[in-house]
C-alpha cells in the first residue's frame, strides 16, 4: 500500500467518523486509562491491509503498541487471533470502526480473489481487477487483489489506452480510433481494444492492437477467437464471469480474465475487535 495514499485516506476517514470527538468513549474513559484488545477472525479467509491497524493508531497522540500474528496474503481461520494491541482505551475504541471497516473490506477482496484463482485453476491465465473501484479506495482495493493472488489492470486512465464501445462509435470504427491514438501516444503505451464479435476481432488485429478484449464471450467463443489472434497480441476476457462459471474458462487460451466485481461487489471478511 502506498503510505502517502494510506495516510491521506485514514486522516479523511477518521475525520469523517470522529467529528469533534468520540462522545461515548471520552465520557467514560480518561486519557490515562489503558486497555488491551485483540482482532479476531470470525470467518475463514485471506487477509489484506493489516498495516492499517498500526497506521491508524499512529495518527493519535497516544498510540497503542501493535503485535501482528498474521501478514497480508496469509490465510486465517475462524477464531484465530490476527493482532493484539495495548494502549490508551480512548484510542483503541475511537479507532475501532475505521480499522475494521477497511481491513474487513480489503480482506474480503483478497479472499474473493484467492477463491476465483483457485477455482479457475489455470496458471496460464492471470486474474486481474478493473477500474470499477470505490472512489478514494482504488490503490487499497487493487493492493488487496494482489494479496489474494491476482494482478492489477490499469490504475488510471493515463496508464494505458483502452478503446471501448463508445470510443469506437464516436470515432467511426476500430481502425480510425487506433490510428488517432497511435498518432498521439508514445511508444511505451499499450493499446487495448474491446471487441464484441469476430468482425471486430479481425479489425482490431488489422489495426495493430496490443491487447484485444473479448467482451461477454462464452468459453467456446473465446477458443474460436484465440485461434485467429496472433501470438504477439494479449487476449483478455471480461464480462459475465463469476465464481460459478470461471472454471469453464480453464484452458480457453486467454491470457487474462478481468473481474470488476472483485472490487465493487465482494463480501467483507468478518473480523471483530474485543477488549480483553
């Protein structure tokens, strides 16, 4: 995780949650009160974002000591202790929700990524995320994907060229869109073209695309299109792929499968924080 992005995110999250102060905690406990607490997994999964625990506490004047028993990318079983903390009771309780919200969400992404990579069971195909992320959380969400064994698609619009259906419609054709892009970009930038049928695949090949996305295609259609795409072009498959059907794409010949729901629709991993 980018430490600068993380610090800015945590400061914003704490400001949103705390406001002028934690009325409940500050009324019950003084700044001199101390406590111990544990973060415990309430479900099996893969962890991500554990640095958030210590990084969040570091923004408080009285920051607890943190002992992590697990690392990002490691599996955790229901009931296992993830971390123990000791310090100001006010800090432990005030920071609890922000830490849990983020670590649970990121661990949910890592868990889902690990599950689909395992179900696909094809080392020749890389599972990646998309830009379908929550505003402000992209770098963390994409980091969580890597913790689960996946990789990242482009982070931002300036990472690479992706010519999609609306670009093609507005430009008039795939060929025209690629020509205009090539006239503007540098030699280090890859050009990806989204296609929906065989005719578009052939046009993208002729236009000199570096990556061809096969959108909403069945495994049988992917195999058919892969057979006509030159080896030097990366083949990406996207759209309509779920944990229930991803195994049917095993051996389809694609290089990459991109899944938007890895970052926008996953279930958080259940984790609790309890004072001892």
